[in-house]
C-alpha cells in the first residue's frame, strides 16, 4: 500500500472517529449527535467525490483541506465550515466597474479548508 493511500485512509478513519465521538462544548450546541452525523456524512460525501483523483498534488491538497477542517472543528468545537471574512470594501462598493474586483477579492479570501464547497469540477 502506498504511503499516500495509507495517509488518506488514516485521515478518513480519524475524521469518522471524531464524528462518532463528537461532543460539543457545553452550551455551544443542543444537539451534538446531529453535529456528529454531519461530520460523518460530509466526510463520506467528500471522500467519495474525490476517490478517483490520480494527481498526487491534488490528493495532497485535498488531504490538507480535510486535515485543516478537522483541526478547525476540534479547536472551535464547531463542525461546520467557518464563514469567510471579506474585506469591508469588498461588499460596500457599488455594482458595475468594481464587480470584477469584488469577485477577485472573494476568491482570494477563500481559505483552503472551504474549497470543497466550491462548485463541482
């Protein structure tokens, strides 16, 4: 078994275990079992979606994203992707000339842990 495959399977198991044993911080959630199910379902869906990737760099990028999302969930005790913070001028400018600039700012502000939510490729 290749090292990369072993790494993928190890991360997959670790995330599923996290979902199974998920406990929200006291007061943060009234339904930790729903959050745990969300973790498990999201993991299965995204790993299944990416199972046919062949490019090693792309696989490593997806692994980094999955690990980042796991670390964020464990740190903040929130399993959902954290919202993206846009610079204030990105939303305040009028439509028209600045629309391209707004789109570019939005793309640049998307962190790695949320790329899986982008449109299907």
